[in-house]
C-alpha cells in the first residue's frame, strides 16, 4: 500500500510484523501506511497482558509453547475471553474453549464450511516501482529490524501471500479484489487490467470461481467514460468501485472529488452500466480524521452520504454498496464516538447511511464494514456492536455485507471470528431497539458473511460451495493443515513505537 507517512512519523512507528504481539486478535491498531497509528490504549494493554497469561497457563497444560497455543483455535478463543474480561461480555466465548484445544477445534471445524464472501480485499502489483513504497520497508530494515524480509519485493503484500492469508489461513471462500485511484496514477495498487488478470489466473489455478474483481471508475479524469466502455467490453468486471472523495489519502489538488447524484456527470454512467448488466456500484465513504473540517476543507463533504439518497432513488436498477459503512471515525480510538452514540443514539455518517432506506423509500442501498469493523473490534468492541447494530437496524440484515480490507491486516480469520462471536449487549438492545445478532451460523450472520453478497453477484451458494470444496485451493489448504500448518497471526503495516 502506498504510504504517506513523513520521516518524523516513521520514526514514531515500528513494523507490525516484528513489533506487535502476535495475538490471534490484534491488540493495537495497525496502519497500512495511510495514517500514523495510535498508541496502544490502556485497555488494549490489559487485553494483551491477559492473553499472554492465558496462553502460558493453558498452553503449558497441553505441552504447547505460547506461539503454538496462540496459533490454535483455543488461542483464538483465549483472545476473545481476555477481551470480554476487559470490555465486558461482548463476544460469545467460553472458558472451556480456551482451556481445551479439543473443544475449540470442534467448534472451528463445525464453522469452517461457512460460506464467507469477502468483498474488500487487496494486494499490490508486482511491477510497482515507486521508490517511496519500497523505501518504507527498506527504512524499516535499516532502523528497526535488520532481519526484516522482503524489503525490496514487498512479497508480504503480493499475490502469493494474499492467497495464503485469505484462502488458506482463513475460512474465506470467495473474495472480491479491489483497487483505488490516486491523483498520481503511478501509485495505483492494481490497474483494472491487472485486477481482471488476477481474477482469471486465480480462478484458473483453483478451477473454480474463487475471485471476483472490481473495475475502478474515476469521474472527471480525462477519458474516464472511454475506460468504462473498455472495461465493459473487454474486462467484464463483476462490479464497479468509486471514490467520491477522489484521492482517498489527501485532499485532491486536482479536484477529483464528485457527487453520486450529479446528473450531468454521473447519470450517463449509470445508464451505461444498467445497459451492460453490471449494476453493483461500490463506493468508498467515511474514514476521515477527527479534524476533517480543517484538514479536508471543501472536500470532506464528499465522504458523507448526502449524495446517496437521490442517486439510489433515481436509479433503482443499481445496487449502491457503501464501503466502511460510511463511518467517519478513522484516526482515533472509537471512545469518543461511543460516548456520542450512548448520548445521542447516532454514529457520525453511519447513522445517516442507515436512515436512507426509510427516508428515501429505497431498497438498493447496502453497507460494507471493512476497516471500520476491524479497528472498532480491536479498540472498543462495544462500539463495534453499536456500529453493526445501527447498520442492521436501518439497512436490514439482508443489506449489510462482509469485507475485511485484507491483506493489510494479515489473515482475516480474526475478523471473521470477531463477527461470529459478537453480540449486541442487552442494555444496548433495549435502549436503541437493536435486535440480537444471534449465533455464528444464524440467519443474520449467515446473510452478512455471504448470503447478501452472493445475491448481489448472482452466486448460487450451494453450487458455489460444492465447487469450492472440491477445488485445488481447498486441496492445498487440506494438505497445509495436515502437515501442521498454522496461522501466523502476523499483521502487515505499522504500529505505534513503544517508548521507554
């Protein structure tokens, strides 16, 4: 991922691969290079200390060292047990799961076949030549860890590791490969052609439909509609990806931001994609820093959903999938957002998204939860419960979709387990009218994990599952597990550097 950290910010960070505790669930926020990571909170420190205690205690009973225990299903359960002790009973986990690897393994085995469709995944192209990106890893090796591997190739962000982390080390069955636009196009992670080629290559290797792909569209960029025409005729993407804010990392100096309901700019695009039959449009919204009004002047409004209602009402043939659930909070712990929610019942911009179906009388608006859920679950799971509850209450359980933003955060298995185990606290249910999320394989979570996206992308879950369980990736995973392969618990990116 391109990084925009200054030299001073880099000095305040450390590589997550070596500096962060390899817990099954991250115990501090990890940056992918887009922002300076926050220090570990007091609660996260308590969680980490408790995970270590549980790992040493339970692992010793079963002849396992800490690393082995934490890579097991029991280690995953222990992490959520520790989080419950610190944050309250948010996650469905028992002490028996953590204490007995057999109990944990049985549960993991029962859920391993669950259909999980991750609609937000990334990796970096092989021919990325920007010295700035390569220099980040080289800086890390020079200043942080002389044994850091891949500093010249960024292999940890590339295809081979992506396949391992997403399809082998997690229960993900189908993934959607995405991209992002930058004002400086040399920073693009993957071109539309490369996304299409990756989709074809992986599906050929697997002998199944494991990977779907976006085509990124860029209104206002010269020739953008010609690129849309080319994508439709040649690349045949599964859906579209757009950023109304333009460049997602810094306020665009090129004016590349735009509105979904701009009739002059956008409606001819909508007409074209409806005619093509590729009618799912995924839009990046939210994720701005707390000082967004000052740091993104004249631009931040484009990250809100103020333009969504009219566009959705005018184009009922199109499904609008709003990424990150439009959650505003990005560069801070969710404590302030949780306090605001507890007082007002609202979550900035996410509640606005959730209210659109009722306000505009539409049924074609969806919420995706990548990054927003991951960081919330790590920093304050009570807020994660409020966030998911808000989206489900407003959009409906059949209009919330799963995304992890992997491979930036390592294997998405910890995120999968977090949602499987998450339950909205009873007091929050009563106060805010939230329905319980239910069991890991219940109606609500089954819909979020895969059923809703399967409907959007016209996948028959039963036939897709049958094909996937017999494909070559499934065979590789089975052999990997049989040979004792274990989840690495590695995160990729940067964490706040601890000071003495």
